[in-house]
């Protein structure tokens, strides 16, 4: 295949003040790597690789890279790997979210700076996919995303296990005295059994599903397990397709990431009972794509869409079951009446065609419920507002306790920088199941917004069998978590939100039906407290200072304001 636009090697040039010399030098150095003019005349495909010893979810990525490269070569392109930051959720301190925007910048800048006609961005673990979507939305080159795929489940004493909803459940049992230390250590060895991303509908799975729904990944790409041949075949198909997109110069991300595509993704988010993190990430991607989208619209856009996918933490099954049930195309088929079927993603086919090509097999598609017999009512995710969160907050109702959806209780206030476990484990702690646990100074400015919102149940209550309480914070929570947890309160405490002045014993009222979260303190008293409040000190230097100075509120996507 000839590249009519000329070689990417020659189109963008390193500035030496002499263009001929720049071209000469590039080809001289590339010759040292074995590339000749025939190679360099082909469409060049950059492959962003995020393999890292610190990201165990990406352990199988080298095989996926080879599959993508094979696809690129088969289609007449030249694959060129390049590394970017890799964010492993579990090993990145204090939270991978603090580095999502840094990874997005890194990826965007490398796609721009390096000579390539198109790019495949390989990710998987929680923040990698949103970072790559954000980078893609800022790119003028054709870009496709591909993920490593979910891990397989394990088994311990007859229980099927998968990270990480079961990690939290078993840890809760350990805290409650149901499992002793030997048992929890034994179970630990079976929780994360293969490479790949978390086995449930956590943030990684949610973002993979939404990427496919947005059309930034080829159909069928979100669910094949990391260890499967289907994953490698999808990688090869992605390699072949990106060469076509590069040769025809589109569709580009700006043509794919339309308002209609985002609305479809929000409906998919409701149908899968996806991670609350997706709201922050989709807002960030939409902002970069120039699509107007507000937090409140998540509720209205998905108002009619029921919960269809039976995966933990909202349901009972795992990602491998969703894959066996037909994956994202099977869910889209059920959602047909709710979707804009005119959208066209990276496959080049209208969604209408893709949906018609998908067969329905209710007899064995156990993880995907028929639209007329859903798993749960509409409103799996709800956006709240009130005197405790004037700019909004979020709750995952599908993973919450029905008896706590309307609840008023006294606050027990915690700050992120205190020893929370020590407080909550204190046998003398004055707490009842009616208390509302409040965590503050865990928002984007204060702490990069860690997944600390699903506070542990106080030990003395856990031992009595209490498994859920209302919890409120400016933090996020893992997509694998569950419970009646109000998150992303905006403005955050560090930015002067009402959360900063809640005191122990103040009454807090949650009313999910009314979509409200209120601090029942008189307005003049609240105003007085806010006036007396001391603003927190910013980090002194480096990325953390730049981040704290420029990060937008969670209700606007928590991107940096200049990106
Ligand atoms: Fe990587 Fe869950 S820790 S996806």
C-alpha cells in the first residue's frame, strides 16, 4: 500500500534549521535500526505500550503488542512501538488518579511529536484507558484503543473469586472476624489468578465497555479475556484497521467522539451498572472532544435505561461471563430502542448495522438480561445535589442498600490524612449503624481524589454483622466497591465546599429518590463556619503543585484547566 501523503518520517521534522539535513539524519538513524526507504514509505503506526513490572494487569501485553504489529504488517503498515507512563492501580501512590492527566499529556504529546500516521493505544488498568481516551480526543491523527482484557476468575473453598469485589468482601469478613489470618492469606492466593484487568464491572471493565460503545475500539474488544486467543485476534484486527484509517485519514477521534456517541455511552453505563469513576472520565474526555456534557445530564440521559448486565458489584457474575454472553454487542442489541443508531465508530459501520448483525440467544446469554426482564430498575447511577454538594455528587444505587436510600443520621467526620483505620477499629468509638461516615480532604485538589470513599465499616459494628452504612465524601471509590456511598461531593472540602465544615453530630440527610444530599445545619451557621475556615496549603513543588493549582472539580472531569 503506498502512502500518498508522503512518509510521516518526512512530514514532521525535528528542527535543526535545515529540513534536508533533518530528513537525512532521520533516515540515517532509522537505517541503523534496519529500516529502509521501502519500510519508511508505508503508513507508520505508533503503538503506545504500557507494559510495566508495576502494572500486573498488563503482564500479557507483550503478546498483544506482537498481535497488533502483525496486523499492521499484514495491512501494509509499519508498526513502531513507543512507551508511555503506565498506571497500575494497586501500586501507584497515593492514587493512580493523580497521574491520569499526566499520562494523558504524555500520550497526547508523543502521538503528536513522533512521526506516525495513526496510533494504537494499548491500555487496560483503571486510569490507563481514560488517559488514552483523553489523549485520543486531543489528537488530530486516527487513533484506536485496545485493552489487555479482563483476568479469569479463581476459586477458593468452593467459592468463585475475582478481583476485586471479592477482595473487599473477604476483607470485610476478616474485619468482622468471620475469616482468620490464615484463611485470608490462603484466599489471597486465589483472588487474582491471571494477567488482565479486574474480573468484575470495575473501572477498567467499565471504561473498556464505554470505549467500545463510543466507537474508539473495534466491536467486540472490551471483553475477551487477557489470556485468550480472541484477545490476540482482536489485537491483530485492530492493527489491520488502523492502517486503513491512517491511509484514508479517518475517521479521526473528533469525528467519532460526538454528542450522540457520548449519550450512547452514558446509556451503556447505566445498563452495565458501571463504575462511578466513569462519570469523571467521560466528562474529561467530552471536554477535550469539545462536546458539551454536564454531570446532571448523566441522570436525565439514562433515565429510562434499566440495569441489564449481571456482573459484580451490582450483580453476581464476572467479565468472562459477559464475554461468553456476547459482550458489548449483546448489550447494545438489548439497548437498541434507547440508542442513536446512526453513530459511526472506528469500524466504519453505523451502529444500526452492527446491532442488526448481532444475534440474540437469551437461552445462554446469562450475563445480559433481556430489556423486558431487567436485573434492576433505571437509575443504577444517580447524581445528587444539595447543601452538602451544591455542584453535585454521585451514588451507585445498584450497589447500595435499599433500606439506606432515604436516611438521616448524625455525622462522624474523618479526614483523609488521619489514621482512619485506627479510628474505625477503636472499640470505644461512639458510633451506631445510623451514623453517616464523612470523609473529607480527599478531592482532586487535596489528594488527587483517591478511591477512599468506601470507608470500612467500624470494626465493632462489622463484628455485629453491619455490612453497610451511609458514607459521604469528596473521594472516589473503586468500581469494584459496593455500599451506600455518596462520592465526588463538589465543591470538594479543599476548595471550600460545605464538606469542609461538617462537624461530628451534624445531621445529614440522603434522599436518593429526591436526588438530594443535605447538611441539616442552618444557613447562617453554615455561612459562619465557611467564613472561619482556613484554606489548606498546596503541595510545594513539582507535578503535585501544578495539579493542585490547575485541576478542575470532579463535576467537570478533573482534567487540568489548560488542557
Ligand atoms: Fe488493574 Fe483492577 S487493578 S484493573
